[in-house]
């Protein structure tokens, strides 16, 4: 029974999927082209806002502050190891084995960098707001005012054309 059900379902689907081609003879059928899913969806790049190169970079966490120093010492001890992943794994293991007291200086440095970052971000946001305010001066006029201006200029053009026609007569 499964095969009968499956065949019937597949025949039904295939008949629905076929339609008469408008540009060809009536006897020929053409498969309905599937809608391209990619055309409806935005690409990841389109969804994400473009990055501003002037925006301050986020501060490193305490682990990354530690990793900067650890990288130097690890390369001195192991000059033959070139893999970045090996440095990262060794740094991660060392960070996990460290006590809170050993992590404290790195957390303090990270906190300082975070405070600096917040100051830079506040300045950056104020600058963005001021540039946005400058650009919005034209948009303060309502659309109806803009349309009124267009209609008035259109009426003036019509009046000028009528005057020219009268002068020609």
C-alpha cells in the first residue's frame, strides 16, 4: 500500500508542478521554475550594517590581556612552534589553572581599557549625533510643505506657458 500511496502522491505533485507554457504550443508542458530562495532573502552582508572605520574597537577581556603577555613568553620558550592554535590552547590551559589572585592584574588592566573605551564611545556617539542633526535640517520640513512647493512651482510654469501662448496669438 505504501507504494500506491507514494505513487499517487508523486503523480499529484508532478501534475501540479507542470503547467502549459504560454510561449510554446499548447501541447507542450513546462516544469514550473522554483522561486530562488536566495532572491527573497538578504545576504548576511546586506543584513549587517556597514561598519564605521572611525568607531572605537572594543576593549580586550582580561584573558586577552593575559594572552598578549603569554604569547611573548611562549614564543621564547618554544621557538619551533608556529601554530597559532598551539599558543591559544596553551594560554587557555594556563589561564584556567591560574588562581583569582594571579588573574587580578590582568582584570585590572582590562577594566582600565574598558573605562577608556567607554569614554571614546561617548565621544564617538556625541559626534555621530551632531553629524546626524546637521543632516536632518532638510527633513524637518514636512512632506506636505515640500509638495506644496512643488505644486506652486508647477502652477507658475503653467501660467508662464499660458502667457507665452497668448503672446504668440
